C-alpha cells in the first residue's frame, strides 16, 4: 500500500475516533472502551508498519548513495588529464 495513502487513512481514522469519543460528559461502557483501545492498537500497529517501511527506504537510499560515491570516485580516478596547447602570446 502506498505510504502516503496509509498515513492519510491512519490520520482520518484517528480523527473520527477523536470526534466520536471526545464528549467528556458521556459515560462509556466497557465495550466502548475496548473498541477505543483496540482501535488505538490498530493505529499503533499501522504506525509501526509505516516506520518499518521508512527504515527500509532509508537503508536503500543509504546503500545507493554509498554505491554512487564509490562509482564517482572510480570515475575520477580513471580520468586522464590531457595536455592542452598553450596559446602563444603575439
């Protein structure tokens, strides 16, 4: 699933729960509280998945950057400086 889409879905679900259960004067049943806790657990698991995906992406970027640095270094070593003719002063 797309990372941005997953983040947006997670935000929307959290917002819906906040609006639904933010009435402080309401008394909650055990079932209501269990639903809140399980939804929070789902959100935490989703955030964990997002963090894991971001870590994998970060590792891939670091590996690519290291490879690129090495290739640039090899390319610079292979370059040959050819002498150029100096312009004569007339």
